[in-house]
């Protein structure tokens, strides 16, 4: 069965790969996050937008890896990207890490379509002994057959190199004739990430950026000082300042009189 049989890409902009049915399920309730809703990641937005616009225009473009601290907007940026560019022919297929072995078959069935596809892998990383990254490598750079021009991979990860890094790997590196020769394990770790030509880093929010995110979620609150005190207290209790924390603060306190919270 063709993986595209259940999806009409003329009316559907995104789908999920479902391994048990060996096919795609259309997404009909997209996350509504908009490009202008994102705060504190202007540099990353501009770089990813430029790469995506080049891809949509048929110009040279890169696969993209968004890596860094949790909750800093990596996944939200990908979702907002789809909402921004779907009218220009961008389509997206989300594939779980455990299903990457099916990636070559997925790509085979979309490579001749007129739409431009981003394969979205969220929270991508590999543990020792996993082999799914081999299928990913073939789609990123091809093998005997070149990778399709209408497919790019956009992945998010908390790990820069996608694979675990151990002190013992560094101990196996050698210096020969005055040159450092990394151990094979390190070469393997770096080689996968190197296949993503665009790498965007995300770091924990400063307090100012965190409060900007809170302000964007509470535009109607007049007492900004009280709002900020409560937001800082909430983030301190969680031990982290990021966009996810701002969203959680909003879901807990939206509509409340924050000046009465103490």
C-alpha cells in the first residue's frame, strides 16, 4: 500500500507516520502557534525562514537541526513554520525516531509529488546500539541515488551531536605525527550531525526574555509588576525559565487577578 493513499496533499498540509498501519494519518487539528507568537528566538527564526524560502523556491537549501535547552521553542518554531508557509506549498510529515527505519519508503512515495516536504523529527537522539540513524543518513545525503530535491529533514534535539557522548570515547583518541585523530565513536557521533547543513542553537532564557514571553501571553493585564512577580515566582518553583514555563504559567493563571495572588 502506498503511504500517500490516505492523504490528499491538496487539502492537507501535514501528516503523521503510523507504523502499525504502515501509512500516513492526516493531521486535521494543527497546533495554531503563529510565527509572530514566538519570542526570544529572532535569530533562529530568520535563519530557518531563509532556508525554508530557498527550499520552496527550488534553490539550494539545507537540512536543519535545532538543538539546545529544553522548552526554548525548537518544536514551536517548526509548527509555526508550517502555519506560515503551507499556503506556499510547504507540507510536513512527522516521523518518530523509532520509525526512521521506514524513512526511505516514505520518501520514495513523495519524491515525485509537486509539493515541498519537510520530514519533522522531534526530540531526536540515538542511544548506543540503535541503528535508525543509518536510514536517516541515506535520506540526508543519499547513497547511490541522490536525495530528493523536494524533501528536507528538520529535526529538534537536546543533544548537539544526536548521539551519546562518553568520556571513554575521548580517551580512545590518539595523537599521531602531531595531529589529533578522534576515536571512531566520536567520528560517528559528529558525522551524523554534520549532515545537517543548518544547525541552530537554543539556550535557556534570561529573565528579561522569559518576561517578554509572559507579557505576550497576558496582553490585557494592566499591573505588569504584579504579573512579573508571579511569573518569576512560578519559574523559580519549577527551576527553569523558558517558553514552556511561560505557557504553563499562562494555563494556570489566565483570567485570575494576579494582584491577589500574594
